[in-house]
């Protein structure tokens, strides 16, 4: 039971980390979604008025094709209603009357960028900045877009991190603090192995992401591998290894008029080993719709389905009763309040249909966190340090009672607070100091516990 809690804590905690900026977010273009040179999207009630205005402007362009003001207005309105091709055709005709105009070349570059045609956009951006009398604001925007094109058009992008360290837990097995528990109205004495036990473990986590361009414009194939290993000094029955792979296409939705939107579709496969025996296998699929509302705001909606199979062992003879289907919906968001301060908010709804009804449940949770950058207080370690603080609450309500424990269905609430201090040692290495406290309240004595942890680790970024 306690090792299953350890795995659940890691997997569920990881799914909510994206809200704090620690997870893998969809591959959206930062420049495309930052808001510059982007007309506001028209409300449905205004579309009819805009179309009427476009029709009038089009007739005026036919009689006076050299009027740049009319053409610019027509192109802006076309972009506003999502007719990017119409806006491009108008601006390209204008090049005949105003060849080499930086503003015109910049606007064409922006439109092609929004379509995901990065090579053509780059040509126009470079042309816009090639003249001798280019306004500074045009050069600034061109540089931002060219940087975004470089990030988005590289055929292959690989990134990742590995963290290793030591952790102390006051309650490594999440056992009750009391010597006695009540089972079906009777008091029982817990064995030492089932009670609250402190221990030290060594751990290692890995998070690796690969992006590979697909033939279609704005399409990529994304692969993410996450892994976790922990080995205890005394409680070898808690030794755990788990890995999960998610892979699938990622679509930039700018070309469909959904600026700053990206859609990830992915399959899931994973599995774990507990104290040397197979623990579980996981197969499923998911989708994540991410929206970069501005340079400082991101939010997303994620939906996942997983089929989880658990395997019995000598130490855990009833784990197969926890096998079943998981359906999960999550809202996640990050907000950058300043160059040094960000906050994250996330909410999750989790439905688990276990094969044994006493293990089936609904779970609701939320997390809020903040990330603060500040200058190093130590001259020997210059650079920007980061401090993270988050708190999480979950409530789990089971469908039916566990007949071995009570005639009432279990209801459990957990709360945790987590602190992380990141100290950069050089460009690719950082030291991490982490502390957390978790407590659980339940109508089942076997599910009430608290646990304080502190860990020291090193992180290598690739």
C-alpha cells in the first residue's frame, strides 16, 4: 500500500507540475503569440461589419491600386477575420507600387509566420531589415521574429535534464503515526513495518524531450520520456523505478486563425518495478490544447485516458485489485507578473474505475505556486537564483467501502507545501535544496499520516 502511494504521489504530482513551469508545455511559437503586429480577433457580431467594409475597400483598390492606405486597411481587416491568404495577396500586390518598403515587408513576414511558412517569412524579415533607412522598431521586431523562426524551424530539437540526490523522509512509507488502527470497529496493533518509518533514499529523475519537424507547415512530432528511480537505506521494499513515454504530433494552429494555439496529441506507455518485482504497466492517450495568450500568459486544457494494470508480489499480494481505467481532465496556467516573478495555477479532476469497486474513486485537486528569480547573494556563485513555493490540495472519495476496514466508503483529503531553492553552479549545472510537508486526513485510520522531507540534489541540463 505505501509503495503504491509513493508511485501515485510521483505520477500525480508530475501531471500538475506544468502549472508551475516545471513540466513540458506544447511547442508554441513565442513570437507568434506575443501579441506584437497582431490585430485583435474580431468578435462574431463585428464580422458582418468588417466584411462589408472589406467589400468597399476591395472596390476602391480596384479603382486606385496604388493607394497604400486603402490596401493596408484591407489587409488588416482580412487578417482580423482570419483570411491570411487574402491579406498576403493584397500586400504582395502593394510591393509592385512600393518595392522595398520595410513596413510592408515586415507585415508580409508576420503573415507568413502565422501560417507556419517560416522560410518565406524569413525572406521577408531579412529584406525588411536590409535597407539603410530602416526604423529601429522594425529592426527590433524583425530580430524577435528571426529568433523565433530559428527556434521553430530547426529540424530536430533535443533537450532534457537529469537530477540526482539524497532525500530524508520522516515517514517514507506514509504509515499511520499511531500504534493502533480501527478496522471494522475493532482496535488492532500495527506491525513496525506498517507504522510511520523514517528513512533516507538516493534518487534520480530524468526528463527528456525531442521535437522533430514533419512535412506539413507548423507540424512537429514530439517525444517526451520521464523516469524516476529511488533506493532506500533500510526500507528496501520501497525501492521504486518508473518510466513513462509520451509521443505524438504537435500542431501549430496559427494558420487556422487560432493565434498562439497549439494542439498536442500523444500516446502513453509506461511501467514500474517495485522492490525488484513488476509493479504496473500503463497504456493510454491524451491531448493538450495550449494557448499562449500573450508573452506573459499561458494556459492549457489536457485530457488523458490510461489503462493501468498492477501486478501482485510477495510483499504486495493485493495490488491487482487496483487495476483499472483512469480518465483525467486538467486545467493549467502560468502567469509572468514581472521579469522575476511568475505564478502557476492548476486544477485537476480524476476518475479511476478500478476492477474492485472499493478502489474506484473520484479525485479533485488544485495547486498554486510561485517562482521568484533573484541575484545571487554569494559573490563566489554569481548569476540568477530561483526560489519556488507551491501548495497542493486533493480530495479523494471512493465508490464503496473496503470490507476489510470499514462499512463506510473512504474519504481522504491531502495537503502539501513544497519549497525549492535552485542555485546555478555554471551554465549547465545547478544545485537544488528541496523541502516539503504533506499531511493526510481520512475516515480510514490506515490512510492518515504526515511526512516531512528534505533533499539535496544536483541537476544537469542538456
